C-alpha cells in the first residue's frame, strides 16, 4: 500500500522544503521506499536541500512531456538507496504541467514506492493545484505566526474542498522561551485556532541552518529537531508516538507542577 | 488556571495574536471580504431607511462567532448594531 503525501503551507518560507527533505529521509531510514517530487516549477530548491543538485540530468517537466522515463529523471540519494528525488524544472513555469498529468505520474509511481512525497510551492495557484491533484493526504506546515496560520487555515479549507482524505499539522520553528514569555503562540493556541490533528512539533533549531548549508537532512541526529522529525516519520507510518517534551523540566518547574496540578 | 498564573497573567503579544487571528479567520472562512461587507451594509441601510431614520455614521456591522442555538457549536454570525434616530411618522 503506497501513500501520496503533499507537504504544503500556503505561505512561503515556513519550512516546507526542509520538512519534505527530512520526512523523506526519515522514512527511508525506517526502511521505506520513498520518492520526493519537487513540484515548484521555476523555483527548484529541494535538490539543494538534499545535496543532490549536481546530479540532475532530467526533471519533472521532461517526464511529463515524455522526453524521458520517470526512472531516468529520478536521482538516487547519497546515503539511502531506496530514497529518490524527482527534481523540478528551473527554466519553465507552473503551466508546463497540469493536475491531470501530475495525477497520472503519481499513480504510476505508486507501483514502485511506499511513499510519494510532494513538495508543494507556496501560494494557491496552479502549482498548488498540481501538487495536491494526486495526494491521498496532506501535511500542513505552519509556524506560530499570524500570517502563516492564516494561510494554513485557507489551505485547509481548499484541501477539504478537494476532498483530500487526511490532513495533519506540523508546527515548525516554535521557540519555547518565547512561548513561556507569552510572546509566541503556543502549540495549544495554534491547535485551538486551526482545529486539525497535530502530527508533530519541530522546535526552532540552529542545527537546521547548518544542515541545509551542507545539504544533509538532519533527521535522526541527536538534535531536538532531528528527533522531532523521526517522531513525525513514525507517526506518518501509523505508529503511536507520544509528543516529545520540548524542554527538560527543571527541579523548580517540577515542584510548581506538583503544587499546582497535584502530580 | 494555575496558582502562578494569577500573578503572571497579563496582556501579552501572543494573546493579541490569537485574538486577531480568530477575528480574521471568521471572515476568511465565511468568504466575506470587506467589500462584500460594505455592500451588505449599504443594502441594510437602504431597506431599513424605508421605515425609519437610522444613524448611518453610528452603524456597525461585522462577522463574528456565536454559539449556535441548534447545538452545532460555534458558528459565524452577522452582528449589526443600527442606531435609530427616529421612527418615521405615519407607521
């Protein structure tokens, strides 16, 4: 049983591509056969985040137009032999591909892969429609900021209208220190507003910047975000993984909890 | 509310963000733009003005959320506050 997952957000710059790279790599670490498709035609960047930019020969538009077969365009990952990337075209635009063509391609790939993961472009135009056309489920990436949450809400509405069966939320770049000060929306605040299922929380982590600099997804590493991505991947496969505590509770906090909540 | 919250409860920027988001999402979800609201407002003024003189400057109309009477939870509702200046004579 293969699953087609679109990773989307509405707003740009919230971490869709980084999330795609890490979830794809994380699923491959769990022994799954995975293909990542960059559907952002004209603004290709999943290849650089994966560190595979020097290996591109053909791209998504070449496959759709029949210039090559899907297998010729897919690039094998450096570390995981069951992880592939189908890169986007850099010199074309969104109208080069239609939703019907995307759906056909994705359905064809179901035969060979457990997970087909689509990195969706920002916005709600043609590129978004292409990316969601063949998707069974969606992971919405948002940050705890008003603009990102507003766009996420709009995207959720559009996905529901398109009858995407399952929609889960990833809250990205949360900063516990700011939440504690009352200067950042908490996980509960975001869930209260968006009212959809939470599949994971990724803390703000400098290690992410380092990992994208190097083109090496950090899922599975000992960093907080590396662990958060592992948990998300396990939840994607259907495993019941409890939400990670983002911060170790100090002695004083434990004492306070004991007094105020009785445990 | 916890014991310590009594002391630390204050208006902070995340509360402001949450309130602003709740408002903006109600009108987003109802697919009701400010232009549409303006048209609704003008139509209401036109209809009510047939029967009574209203204070157009004091008129306030907005989309808000309210508890459904039918038990459907929170639903969007149009809230209109229309001050009447004078009931028209002869009615």
